[in-house]
């Protein structure tokens, strides 16, 4: 006989026996996400088209009169737009949890005898895989247009993309797990995605900025992602590789922790 | 009958604020038994199932399912059970087979023999030919069959079915029950289901519990509960129904007299002798019908109303899924 205030059954006492199935669970969810991604062509197409619009419409138009550090504006913004693709892809991916709820598929996963951290991990791996596929397509297009200049640069950019994606997908999953209905979608666009993109140095160098912008740029983890991508593709970095990776990994840990907690709280 | 218990519930309760969704129920289910929880919408059936499947912590009381306490070891309980929800929960974007493969991974079905087990389950529910089609292309009945196959794929000791046949046509309902029965016999699985189709409980359950307003008001084998009524149902139509009903109530052999507009229903003991007596006393009867009593009359006897009368649609799931009601 025991009473509790929470509606949630606690997990730990039987945790250790379940560990055997932990990685099977992670794997199952990961594979599901990849299959779904490959089948939902609309997601892939929109994920690549939006960045291309930025590069060719905004970059092309602005580039006619703007140059940065002696390079064309398009060349300068390409790493930033690749980072944007990761950001948008990851946050959208996180918000797809709402669709999972609508499809009722989420119930099957939440009822399964798999710890919620495994569910989170599987979802995160799935999101990172999706984001990497998207950004790779974009980088290959960049290679064709000369924004990506060498194969090593391409491979390094893909590697850095994985680090950025882990961070952004974790953030997306926090949002998705706490959103109850698709109505919050526009709020997330306005208050998370656009500010993170605009104030990350994706569109302009982050030196000598007004103080109020500088604060946001400094605490925005995507800033360090953009910096990494620029290091891979242009060979220049504002903060240095280790600093960038350190900040991103720290943010990933924090987001993954909050995300796992959010998953544990998720009700059927 | 096997006397080992698959489920034992003691004073289990769940309160949502002032609402006592489940109000201290005690119950046992034997291993291998097919057991029905019967009650109108909102009676507490789904909330009970949620607690028994470890998805919802009880406010008080305890329940042991397949040897584990649902409050303390929900994950272990979940490994021992299969659940088929009221609402579909298969993944639309995957094929039928892929859904089962994923389930096998989530429920730790050993890699050796996994493929064969999936084949076996698919053929049990007659979906072999459609196994590679996406769920999107499945009909409602096919989805339900797949969910049942999935529910038993990992050889659960107890299978919970929450309103398994709601919204399905009669033919599909019949098929689904045949599968469930076959599977229960084949694997010795205990089956607990909720329904508000009384005839379904009467036909397929070995034992039923009638639940209303969060309390269990009767348990037993369906035919025993019906026999306890001690009579047949008569349904009369009369213009002055209230007056006629008052006269019937005075008769010692009449029970559960109920008026609904011009319709009067009652249970009459030894109807072959007593009905003529009754008719001699009554006047103004327009029509009369007599038939054997069913669980519906049992339900009316205990609750004073028919099972589908106050159907405020939507149980626990609906409430939890609706963001406005949290």
C-alpha cells in the first residue's frame, strides 16, 4: 500500500533488469525515424529548398552590393545557411512528436518496457541522422557551386554538423515533448528558430556588434556551430575549434538532460 | 480451472481532484481466464486498465499483475503484458510487418526465432498477404487485427484489451474474438477486456465484473449473473405506462420494473405461470414481448439504468489527450 501525489509511476526500482533491452529500444526507435524520413519525401525537399532560397535569393541579391572580408557574400553566408538547415531540420524534427501523438504511435513507444532515456536517445540519433542527410545534400550542392572547395572540407563540415545536430535535436525534442498541440508551432518559429538563426552570425560577422545583440549572440549555441562550419568551409574561426566544440557539447548535455526529463514526464 | 492468480487488485483507487474515477476496487483474475470489465462510458474501466498496465500511478491501493506490483515495478509489469488500446496505436508510416519488428525490439523478443514468431502472428490474424503494405492503406479491422497480433507477439502473460471492437462492423468483431479466443487457448494467455457491448461479454467472457461510478457492483460468470435474476424479461407497451408499472410492482414475482416513455420492462419469475396472472390484472396493454434475461437486465438491476444511456463520450485517454482539461 502506497500513495503518491504524482500521476507518474516511478522508474528506477526495476531499472537494471530492463537494461538488456535498452539498446534494442534505442535501435528500434532510431531505425523507425530513418525509415519515416526516407519515406516522407516532403520533409527532405522542404529541408533543402529553404536554405537554397536563402543562398540564391538573399545571398545573390545582397551579394551584388555586399562583400565580407574580401569574399563574396554568398561564400560568407553558406556555412551559416548550412547551420540554419541543421537548426530548422532539428527543431522541426522535435516538433514532429506532436504528429506522433496524432498518429497515436507514441503510445506504443511510451508503453513499451523501455526506459524513457532510451526513447530519447533513439529519437536523438534519428534526428541527427535526418539532419546529417539534409546537410549533406546541401553541402554537395555547395560543392557543385564552389561554396565547398575540397573533399576534406566537405567531410570536416559533415563531422561538425553531427556535433551541431546533437545539440539542436536535443533542443527540438525538449520543445516537442512539452508541446501539447500544433498551435504553439508559430510561437516556436518566432521566439526560438528565427532569433537563433538571425543572431548566430549566420548572416553577418559577430565582431563589433551592438551590446544588446552581442549578449544574445554569445549565449546562442548556434553561434558556435556557425563558427565551426565556417572553420571547416572557409578556414576562419572567431572562437577556435575546441572552444566551439566545448560549448556545443556542454549545451548538448544540458539539453539532453532536460529532454530526457521531459520524456519521462510525457503522458500517454 | 487454474487457481493461480494472474491479477489481484486490492482497494485500488484513482482520484482526479474531486472525481473518483476508480473508487477502491478489489478483484482477482485467474491465469488463463478471459475476463470482462463491463460498464458504461466513464465508469472507470479505462482508468483501471491504465493502472493495471503501469501507465498511471494509483492514488491508493495496490495491484499485482503477472507477479509484479504495478506501482513499484511498472517496467517489469509492462514486460509481462500486452496492451491493445481503445484508440489505434500502430505506426501509419510503417508497414504492418515493420510495426511488429519494431515491437519485437522494444519488447526484447530474442533475435533467434523472432522472424518465425512474427510470421506466425501475422498469419494468425490473417494478414500474411498484406504484411508489406503501409498501415495507411489498412482498413479499421485490419489495423485492429494487427494490434492484437502485436499485443501478443512477445508472449505476454496477460493481454489487456480496452474496448477492442468499438467502431468495428459485426463480422469483424466476430473474427477478432475468434482470434483472441484461439490465442488465449494456444498460449494460455489471460485476457482482460473492457466493453460496453453486453452481448460480447456474455458470449466471450468466462467471468465479468460490472463497474459503475468507479465501483464494482457485481462479479461472476455471465450465465450465473443472469440466472440470479430469476426470471425472464417482459417488455410491455401501454399508454398509461406509469399506472401499469405501479400495478406490476405490487406483484411479488416482478422485479426491476422500469418505465421509459410508453415502454415498461420488468423481470418476471416463472413467466410461464405468472404472465397470465399478470395480464388478468392489467388493462390497456398495447403490445407485449417476452424474452430470456441477459446481462443488460443484470446491469439494470444493479445500476437502475441501461448500459448505453448516459453516454458522455470519452474516457481517461480522451481527457489526458485533450490539452484544455489538464
